C-alpha cells in the first residue's frame, strides 16, 4: 500500500488539461500542489473534491509529464460538473487509497484483462502499464465487452495494443445487429473461448459490472483457470477511503482499504451475493 | 458552472404562503443571495411578472383548482427547472384532507357552494407536470432553500435524501419519546429536515416533512395500536399534513377499514 | 485490587478533586425520562434513587427504595458521542486569491472525567479505539478527546431486563480501561484504582481504611446478582453461523417489523458508520466537509452510481447483524456486541437482537444462495 499524499484533508490540485475520450468521458490532467512524490499503483483510487459539492472516488489512470491522469465518466452529481472544469481551475484530492493490481507478482505470466461496460479506467491503466513493459510478461490478452460498438472507448488504443505484437485484443458488442471486422457479437465472456493464453500460467485481471465478472468466473472455471489466478476490482460507496465510514463493506472487508483490487479467493465467499 | 445570475421565480398556487417566507426571512444572507440570483417573479416580495422566462421556478401550493392546473402548466413552459416547495406542492398539503372524505363538506360549509370552483382532489404539482426537484416540509426551511440554490450554482442538484427523522433526532441525542412516553411519534417514517423539532421538545413528530425513504408504516402503525391508540386514532396520525402522500394515504385507509370492521 | 471505602457524603469530594485537576465531570443525570450523560457540576445532579425499567421498545424510570445513584444500568447513550461526535466538521475549503485552500477543522477537546460507565461501555470503548485509532489512519478528532479522558467505572449491582453482558463476556464487572472503579453499597462506595492518573485522584480523597470483609462480600454478592440475566447472546462460534444462513426466512420476518429507522445503530456503543456532507456559503467562497453519524439502515448507505447494494430492509438488517455479530470477529477479533441491550430497549418496535440472533444462528432447510 502506498502512503497517501493527502489522507485526511485534501491537497489542492490544478486542472492543467482536459481531453475528451468519448461523449461523456474525459481525461483530466492534474497538477498536484506539492513537491512530494506521488507514489501509486494502478488500480488504486483518489477522492476528488469539487468545491462545495463533495468528493467522488476515481481510479488512477496514470502519471505523465508530472501530471496525474484521471479518466472520468460524467454520470453523477459531482462527476458532471467535475468534467466541466476548465484548465486553471482547482479541485481537492485525497489519496491514493487501497490496493492496486498485482503487476509485480504476475510477471512472467500470460495476462488476461477482462472488462465490460463503458471505459473501465482501473483496468485500462493496468493494460497500458503491461503493454509498456511487455518484456516482463507472457502473452497479453484484452477482452472487452460493451453494448454498442460506439461504447468502445479506447478506439485508438485497441490498434496500438494489438500492434505491439504480443497483445490479442478481442472485442464484443452485445446489442449490435451486425458483425464488423473489429468486434464480435455477444457477451465478453464468450470471447474467452477465442482467447489464446496459458491457462496454467496466467493472471486474469477483471473489472466491470459484477454480473459480468460472475459470468466470466464461470467461464474461466470451465477453462480450468484456477481461482488463484484471478484478481477483481470492486466498486462500492467510498466516502472516507480510510476504512472508517463503513459504507464500502463487503462481508468482513472494507473495499476501500482491503481492495478495491482483490485476489479472488479472498472475496469469493462474499462476491456476487445479492443484497450484501 | 453557470457564470451569470440565475433567474428565478417564486410562484404560489393553493397554499398559505408560508414557504415563500424562506426567501424573505433570511436576513442579511438575502443580500448575498441577490448577488447570485435575480428574482423575476415573486408576488409576496412585490415583483409581478408571471410569464418571465426563468432558470428555476419555485412553486408553492397544491393543484386544487382548475386555475392552479393552468398556472402550473404555464410555469412549466417558462422555466428550465421546476422545484416544488412545501407540503402543498409536494403532496397536496392540509387541503388534501378533503380527498379522504366521501361526504359533501362543501354543502355543509358554504351557503352557496356553486360559487366555489375547485377540483375534487388537492394534489401535488408533480402529479400534473414534470417536477425536477422537490423540497419537502411544512414549511420548508431557509437552510433547505439555500442549500438547493447553492448546490445548483455550483453545478448540481443536491444529494437527494429521504433520511428518517430518527437519524437526526439521535444525532442530537434526543431521548426517544416513542420508547419513553409511548408517544405516537411518526419519526421512523418521516423525512428529516426540521431538525427533529418536536422530539426536541418532548413531543411526538407529526410528519411535517412527509414520508421518508422506505417508510414501514404498517409496522409503526401496528406499534401505535399496541401502545393503546384505537384504530381511528391510528388512522388520524397519518391523516395530517401529508395525508395524500401514498404511504400515509394507504395507512389511513388501512386503519379506517379496520375501524369500520370493529364498528360492525 | 485493593479497595478503599468512600463514604456517601464524601462523593462530592470526588467531583471537586476532579474539577481541581482540570477535568469537566461528565456523568449520569435524569433528563427527558431517561438516564443521560451530561456535564455535571455537583453530586445532587446524579440520578439518586432512580432505576430504569427496560424492555424491548420500552424504557421508563422508576424510584428505587435505596438511596443509590448508580441503581440504573444504561441510558440511551454511553461514551460514544463524547469521542465519536454525531456531527464533526472535518475540514474547510476556501476560495482565496491564492487559489483553493484547505484546512483541517479545529480540534476541540478538553479533559473530561466520565463517571458511571459500565463493563459494557468499556468493552465498547475498546472496540471504538480499535476502529478509530488502531487502523492505518487514526482519527485526529477521536484521538484528541480520547487522550483527555478519565474514566470512573461502576460495577453493576443489578441488571436490567435487556442486559446480556454476561454472555458476551463484558460485564457486569468493569475489568479494564478505567482509572477508578466503584462498587456502590448502601453505606457508600468501594473504590479501586486502575491507573496512575486514577491513583493521583484517589490519594486526594478522604477514604476509609481498607474495606471490611463484609463489604467485599456484599460487593461480590451484588455482582453475582447482576450476573443473573435473562438474555443470552449465542457464543461467538455460533454467531459465525449467521454467515451460512443468508437466506433464512427470519430475515424477512424481522424486515416486516423493522422500521429501518437506524435507532439501534445510533444507540449502539460500537457502531461507527458515518457519512460526509458538503456545503458552501451562498457566496460560494467557504465550503465545509462535515461527518455525520450514519447507519447501515439508511437507503444511501449502500448506494453507488444509481445502484443500491442493499435495496430491501431485510438486506440491511442482515448487514447489521452479520457485521456486528459475525464479520466484526474477523475485522476486530471479537463480536461487535457488548451486551448493553440498548438496541433492544430503544428499538421503537421492540425488535430483540438476542431473540433474533438465537433464531438466525440455527440453520434452515438448505436453500441455495441467490447469486
């Protein structure tokens, strides 16, 4: 776990640049008002504060040219005005919190990323990292499922990932009427049958709706991928990020502190139960 | 963030005009508020421009007459956001008690009832036009109003909350009147917002802020009966300020039925 | 522990010695028909001759035939609100010419000496300490007041009908975390010390010689009487079975009665949930982040991005019980229930935690868990 740069009181942060990824999805480039190093791992999250409106938990997208990247989908009462900020405007930041992806422990293995829904930032950040350091990993397989092909957020990235050589990129759209060369029809879990990876020496990194992850887990079991190879990033109501407020509990876990990335065997007894 | 002043209107339908005082009773804060909003229409404050185009129309009062309905539709057409304020606008108010009665009170009260033109039922605004946000309360508070405007100025509607009165009551460490006095307090099914005013003075809540999120009125009403209230008294607990709100109306009818059976 | 005798007429000395040592005395008094902890200035404010009759959904004070001031067991709140405040400003944000500035809210703590806490209250204190102080992010507001806390515990001489601390192992005797401890007898108090700070106060009091065998015997007899409790929480191993009975029909049975009002969680001395609210002034210059007591019974507790993780009341009651009685064990090494019975008496519809737990730990014909 990395020590947060600000844990209790937010740190002032300036928006330097803003890039629209797709309708409603923006990447913010933030400058932290501190000289202290910002240590994080992919999959960790920050609490971003918008003046007077409140905080929202956002997964870390990356760090580039001394700027922190957050990719945000404008859906909520804080995220909508958040992406409307203009360069030069300021916000608050606490974090990073929680545990990220095990990108060190999984070196030497084939890596399978499974994600669904609109732009799953926690997993995209990890994909970028593994692709950049592909010499440390085996094959890299990227599976993403969406409803419509327009929802495939990282249009330019897919080609980039595919063309780096080792990456197999499989995309599925469940509510398209027509098959196109880049994507298949159906659910992301069906893509697993086409994925080429060593089921005995792999790590599966998943993020997305829990119902998708449950379906993927079933499919992985059929392919004889051990539970121990699977890691999940979970979403819950994070208000403090410090395992204090109690909202993010899943069984005995505080998702903000013990997660948001979990080794699947750890959360298995509690994962996917309804009303928990 | 909206850079210029918000244009607002404060409208009144069938109501006592008390909720509008949330604007006027602010004291000096009103001066700060007027730097952020421009009031285009507010009869109680002396500004009359009913058809002004506005960002937010605050609507007080219930739809009780054919004119109310026309006015509500007109307001909708001229406003970006419509916010209903107070018990009348959110659930029909006190005057909605008439919805519960089959008897012809009009005949009994007025010498010439034919001159009274009103709809059969008094209802909340959202039953007739699209409402973007509701501020519950009888009356609403200055804090509610300002929080709404302030959040909107910052770019969002406030966090919706149907939190139960008990939560606020216990945060203030008031002693539960239901448990110590067997008082028929509606706190467990009523929305917070008043600051737990009645329990603070040792009185049972009678529901000025309307039904809370997921109100288990069945269970609470059963408890009232267990504390010794007769059926008609239980029914009456739910037939006060928000009698036309679905959960309270259902409970009223449930206990009236029980009462009717008991009489038989 | 060596105990000394403090005559009843010298109890006020304890108040003045504490006051001279810089402490604000906090203790029980009768307010709004209940025993409430508040700031006290003299011993007459204590609830002399008063006792509670506590039952599920019921709490009433009655006169006792004795002239004791600790003849009661619990009020609606124990120590929790003094350390984990119901409403706590966390930090402020200000738009200045230099940009957006943040500052931590001022920490308001002062020395308090709390008199009248019971074994259950101290067990709860230990658990709240674990939650607020011993994790990776100690809470500065809790910590500041905790460091200035002096505790005068009282051994229970009787139990209320709702008490079950014997079964949770937390009472009726106060065995830890106190500076001073009292047994209340008809003729006065037996006082023992639990800390150096306690010793410093102790030495300034007009105490009798070591207490007599008879007095010790009476104190023991009182504790034995208090140990006769009607309710028994299942043991911790049994409570873990709750996690196997997620589809028990009793969850719905409780949910039909449960108001989801949150009273049980807010009177519970170990519940720690909070939520944060953001506000600004109308000039949009000064904003504040405030932490408020919250409850897992609130609809918004499990809310995220348009989804409620625990949409129904049965899910929330289940969350509360599973957490308090079972998952707490994994988080903090023991059950989160200390047997005070507050959730039973202060539930407006009288849901009895112990009775429900006893039913719920028993298995049902196996039903597949809804996944």
